[in-house]
């Protein structure tokens, strides 16, 4: 009989304590929710276009080469002026009469690159990376002595002789952070500006307009001239599609912003069109 009582006591369910992993996940979710709300309020205020956005570009020597260092040394505020001018002209096409939708300033060069995104990672890994990136970006931008920053743009320059192919660039509307991988070569300044402008619009809500499987522009939103007859070849690229459609199965990368335009779908996403 005592033996049976002992067995009943052992079989009595024991309440489970909250594990450290579950607590971490819960805290992370709460933190993400707070950050998401703060980012949404900041972005909504920043992109009402009642004033120019203050954008600061932080150059990074991505490969540590002397060629890249010399190129970064040559950068000035005027190096980004074509992007300002392009966006101003595009905004006027949507009756945005403000002198400029944004102003780009050159920030101090950085010696460290941002944390690499977890390509193919789990949702939790992506969430953790997003937090790490925002923390890194906040600390990096603290080196800038100027007005409060709306968009933090980190431009990673590469010597094309060492890196003929670059990793994907990205722009996050959460936190309004852009990461652009470009070449440290003056002859590629035009294509660099296309990449930077593309990622810059991501930070204010624009989405990609191309098929990720083929990199081909999606019709009609990814076409700068969807009404064109005949449809091909197009002469311009929609900025968020990133390529000029030559046929239904081929497209070329624009050499400069002069070969691109901001379409109506993108204009609506960033608040230039209702």
C-alpha cells in the first residue's frame, strides 16, 4: 500500500516553469513591437513630405584596399547631388512642388561594416539581425555631428578589381536604414547612383518591382513606359525594377539615373501620389 501511494505522488503533474528561451523570445517580441510602433510613427512623420528628409551617407571601405580608400577620400557632398536632383525632378512630375524632397549629406567614414543579413535564416534569426542592425546603425550614426537624421545610408565601396560581383544591397523602412554595395570607380558613378537611389526609396516605403526568380521587371508596375506600343524595347527602367526591359525575357541594367524614372505604383507607395 505505501508503495502505491509513492507511485501516485510521483505521477502527479508538476507545473512547468517558463524556460529561459521562452522568456527571451517573449521579451524579443515585446521589444520588436515597441520598435515597430516607434519606427512607424517616425516614418509616417518623416514621409509626409512637409519638409525635406535629412539623409546622411556614411562611406565604408568594404575591402580595405588603397584604391577604395583613395576613392572615398575623393567623395564630397556634391558626389550625391545627382541623386537629390533626380528625386526633385521626379517629385515635380507628381506635383510635389517642394524644392527638394530630401537633402543628402556626407557623413564620416566608418571602419566597420554592418552585420551581415542571415540569408535563408529563420524568422527568429531575421528578427534578431534586424535588432542588431538598428543598434549598429544607431551607434555608427552617433559619430555624425549635425541635425537629427531621418535616413541613415551606409554605402560600402569595393575595388572592382577585387570584387567584380557585389552582394545584394538592401533598404529597410523599419528604422529607415539603407545598405548599398557599390564600386569604388569613377566610371561607375552613374550606376552607383542608381543603386543608392533604389535603396533610398526602400527606406521610405517603396517595394521592388521585379521578379526575384528572374530579376526581370514585372509588368506593368515594373515598367517605366507600360503604355508604350510596341511594348519592347523600353527605353527607360522603373527605378524599383532596376532594369530596362528589352524583350519579354531580357533586360539591361541602366548606366545612370537618366535612364530611369519613378512609376506611379512607387510614387503611391512613398506618398507622392494618393
